């Protein structure tokens, strides 16, 4: 796990703790997607679907590559 992923993981855990916990059966299907640009790392938790456009995004964390600043959006 790289530094940006560790930052995103901790920030996402904190953000999710402010929402009602989803059922374990739903959480079992959560998948992590990672994308990197020149400026940031983008980490999404999502539930996959047969068609990628139908995947349900649970959270998105964006970590600034230079500063380590993180922003998290939750979609529960």
C-alpha cells in the first residue's frame, strides 16, 4: 500500500463512521478502485455490476500527491 492509499483509507474509514453501517452482506461485495493522475490519487469503494456503468459507488477519496490533503465523498 502506498502513502496516498493509506491516507485515503484512514480518511474513508472516518467518513464512513459518520453514517449508519451497511449490512455485512452488502459490504462483502465492496471493491476498491484506484486511479492516479499527475496531481492526485483517486480511490473509490464500489459495488461492481455486470455493466460498469451500473456499478454503485459507495465512496470516493481524492488525495493530493504533493500535499497529502484528502477529500472524501460518501454516497450511502
